[in-house]
């Protein structure tokens, strides 16, 4: 028994000696870890100090730069590029053979459409003076794309063709018995109500879909996206097939005029459209059959004064 106790004491002393022998190594490892942590902390602090922005550092004023403009980007050159794109698009459209009448031609001036299709010469530069129209068109394309991909429409970019009236167009979207038109608009020009020409366009599409495609269209929804990208407004409108048919009957008038090389009356023209029409000089020289262009001034007919009755100069036969 005594021998076992002695062996046990020896074992304890051995273990204590081993513990004392290994502790410096362990302490050394721990010290290395502490040193690494301290270095990492110092480096992190240094990086934070270097990346920090002093609130009191004065930033140079930019008012002089605004007045001078930019040496790195030419606004005038960019505007010229956009204008070139508009002209290029117009010239390309003039090369197409168009056997069908577009929907927009039915509710605008037929005479202007005739001039465009017959390639009457105009000052293209003055027509595309507002180069930012290119940017507006591109923004409109992006807005259409977002709505058509995000909203759960059943059909988008639906092409419609009327063989009866020879009219062609493209519907923005359809869902159930609803037909949708998506429009981007200048916030300053939006008056809180739908624009009638946009309704006319949708009505024509609805008529063709109902009568020639067998669709059921009960409602028209016109969606307006204001170009400040902060407001979306939608209007639900009833389908009026009779009104749509009246517009569609203008297509044969234009087609007949094109075949006969004889300009039609300015059906669909308005004072605003006449004011900015690049073909106005041609229109002023035309003869009008059944209507006068809105810009034409009506001649004032002066009424002749009736002679006053003067008793003193009246002769009586007795």
C-alpha cells in the first residue's frame, strides 16, 4: 500500500514538472497572438483614419465650372448626335414601302400624311431642332419595357392588322377584356385627364381586335407615366365602336388620294397641328374641296349700309 502511495506522489510531481515546462511555450504562443491582434488593430485604425473625410476640409466651389462648362463632355456635341439620330430615323422611314395606313394617321391630318408618304421636300434641320426628342423617345421605350415585363399582362406588343380598311398598328398590352395604352408625358403638360388622341388610338385597336380577331374588349385603360418618374395615373374608358369606325373610314380616303396622286382635304387637322406643320407652304397652295384648313382665315363679308330714309328728299306722286 505504501509503495502505491509513493508511486502516486511521483506521478503528481512528474505532471507538475511537465506543466511547468510547457507553460512558457504556451505563454509564448499566446503572446504572439496578442501581438498579431494589436498589429491588426493598429492597421485597421490607420486605414479608417486615411479613408475618413474631414468635415472641415473646404471643397472648391463649382460655380465657375458651371459657367465655363466641361472640357471632358460637350453638351452641344451630344445634342448634335441626338439630332443626327432623329434625322437618320426619318430618312430610313422614307425608304419603306407602306401598303398599310398607320393608326396614328387616322386621327391626324390626312393631307400631311399624304405629303409625308409622297416625300415632299422639307427643311429636316428645322423639323428636328429639338434634339431632346430622341432622349424622350428612348425614355418612353424603357418605360414601356418596364411596365410590360413587370405587370401581369396576358399579351404585350400585339400587332393588329385590318385587311378590311388596310390599317396596321401595335397594341401596348392586353389583359382579359382590357386593352392598355402606356404613355409617358411631361409633368407640366399633364392636366389630370386623358388626351383624346390617345383614346382614339386605343378605340381603333379595339375595333380591329373585336371585328377581325374575335377578341372581347370591354374597357380601355390609358396609363400615364410622368417623366419625373414619380407619378403614374390610369384612366378606364368605355369602348365606342361607332367612333372608331368613323376614323377607320378615313383610311380609304388617304389610300385613294395616294393612288391618284391628288392630295386629300386636310381632314383631321387642328389649329395646333397646322401651326407647326412643316408642309404648310404646300397646303396653302392647294385647292380644298369640302373643307378649309384650320389656319386659313375666313374672309369677312362687309355688309352694305342701307340708305337712310330722308323725308325732305322724298318725292311723292299725288
